[in-house]
């Protein structure tokens, strides 16, 4: 005879999986970052001369996952466009040239 605890084990595991997935505790292979925005951000990084301050801008990661310093995305709509680019506190080397690629961001 199976104990009542064991009978509920599959449903408890399913509930835990649902909670973890909903709260983004399980990494996913999907990327939210708009591909055009990501391309523009990586071009900006290049035009700045690949400063170490932008090392978090890794082309293999999602630019909307909050690990890209200075980048904020609209995570409340399905577009996931970059809404804020704040490079002010990153202490980029001076003088900081205006990167032409910044105009590729909406």
C-alpha cells in the first residue's frame, strides 16, 4: 500500500515546477531581448572600445535579464524593447564619444 504522502508527491513536484518556472528561477533558453536592440547595444559597446565597464554586455546572454549594466527593458509587454540606457554611473573612460549606433535604439 502506498502512503498518502507518496500519492501526493507527483502533484507537489508539478506545483513546485510551476512556481519555479513562473518566477524565473529556472533558466530558460529563450531570449526576450529584441534582436535589433541587442545588435545596437553590442555595436555601442564596440564603438566605446569594449570597455571593461560593459563586460556584462555578453552577446551570449539576454540583454533584458537585468545583468546588462545600464540597460532596462520593457518586460511588461511582449516587445521587450530597451527603454532606458543609463551609462552615467559606469565611469566610462573620458572623453566618451557619442556612439552613432545609439540612434538604432527606439
